[in-house]
C-alpha cells in the first residue's frame, strides 16, 4: 500500500473511532448513516487540505 493510502486509512480510522466514542458518550445512540456521512465529509476535507498543502508548497514556475 502506498504511503498516501496508509495516511488516509489511518486518518479515517482515527476520526471514526473518535466520532463513535463521542457520539456514544454524549447521546448513547449510534447511527450508521450519520457515521457514513461523517466519514465521507472527513475524506473530502482531508483531500482538500492535502491539495491546499501541495499547492502552498509547490515552487513558483516563473
């Protein structure tokens, strides 16, 4: 597996565990649909920040 894939997988696992524990602690209920939406939004934001960092670190092509 590529490093980028490992980072995405680790991020999703960590965020999912945090989400599940917090939802169970504060509401006592778990909804798979809300969890799936959270995972999807997390991946979109994760990918967006990766693109932003790549854009900010790219050398100027002047």
